[in-house]
């Protein structure tokens, strides 16, 4: 009895990440980025996959899309016909000691060996190598990858996922079709969250979902991770629990700071900023939340532009390692942080 109870508790302790558990296996099931998804659906239907560069912010479906495409193209041969790597997997040691070689070992060893491997696939199909964070590779590693792409073009196709396509060298870009992804809308994230909430029977209130969507900022991976973390920690998704888990400045508190500025209560607004900083929030977190609140705050457009200009100034100071006094700074009114 003791052994069975311990095994069941161990099973409960291990929980599959919802990002993986609810990852779409078909291109048509991917949420958002309709143009990119429709292009990949055409490739899946025709069966002739080119080399691809999938570019866009994190959590927008780049890796999920190419995995779903590979599933549809290769079917039961997926496991032996697909190699998925993070291009920065081996960068930690090499980045410290040999920064100019970051990513070259991955190309020379894993990628080349897989490209050489003989795999029986359906007619007209190719092995697929997926390289995530390809923009983290050095120019030398990318040159090595370009040569591998040329040599094994008859048997292997490459899919490079990156945040910024401009960091991929031009010779690789010219050999790939570029598919761009953008951040997901709040409604698109909500639609996916509702599927997970129903499947996992998660108790929630609408304000909790709004908080999840706010903290995700168009990143589906972040939304699902925040949802799972909140449910695991509190067994209930409401606004307070979400912001405890995500540890971001509370939007209502930040809205109050903006309201104080609009009402001319500059001392109160600066005191609010100081309070956030004293709570341990980084200047970057504060500025980012301010910017997002201001974007959706009901006020005259010219005021929004002024607010955003000040946020940009504060963001630059934060990026330079200075404190957040630059945001909403008015001589003689703000506290010296």
C-alpha cells in the first residue's frame, strides 16, 4: 500500500507542461498568424517543403508550426525523419571561452551527422532539421550551416526559427522562404486559454483571465505557463493570484499612477513609482507595464504621445542602468530615487 501511494504521489508531482500537452499537431489548429499558417498549409498539401526561416517574437507559434508541418509531411516517419535542435544548446561554455565558435559544433556534429543519415521516407519527402534560436549562431557557424544546406539539399530541408531574420546571413536567407510571425491578439490567446481551462477543469474568474492575457503580452507560451503556474500554486485563477505568480507591477496600481499624473498629483505619482521600485521591481518592468497601460488608457491622443515619449526616455535610462526617476520626471516634484 505504501509503495502504491508513493508512486501515485510521484505521478501527481510530475505534471506535463501545458505548453507541450496542448501543442497543436496540425497546422490548421494553430492559433493566430493566418497568413503564415495558410502558407504552411499550402506546403503541407503540396508536399514540397523548401528551406524555411520562421521569424517573429517568442511564443507566437514558430516552432509549433514547423513541428506540425513536419508531422503532416512525414506522418509515422516523423521520429526518424526530424531533428530538432536549439542552436544555442551548446553555447554556454563556448560563449565564455570561445565566443567566435558558438554553434559550429552543433553544425559540424549533430546537423551534419543527421543530414548524412539514410532514412526511408515516402517519395518526394525530405528529412527535416529544425534549428531554434538560429539568430544566436555566430557568422562562422552560419557559414558552416550554409555549406551543409548546399551539400545535402537533395535529402534534407532546414527550418530556422529566429526572433530577428536580419541576424541570419544573406547567403542563408537567399536559400530560404521567409515566414513572418507576429504577436497574438488578446482574443486569440483567450480562445486557446478557454480550451485548456475546460480540459483541465480550472476554476477562474474573468479578471483572472484578463491578468493572464495582460502578463502574456501576445506570447502564447507565456500565457499557458502563467496559467499552469497560477493553478498549480493556488488552484484558482484570479487577478491577485496571477500577479503573485508572475511578479509584475499590478496594472491597477500603475493605472493609478497614470491617473495621478493626469490629475496633476505629481508627488503622488512619483511616490507610486518609488513604491514599485522599493518592492523590488526592475526599472525595465515598471517602464514596460507603464507603456502598456498608457497604450490602452482612455485619454487624448496627444497626451498618449507625450506619455509614451516620457516612457521611452525612462526606458533608455533604465537600459543604461539608471533608476526609474526619468519616467514622469518633473523638477521639484519627483522624489530622488
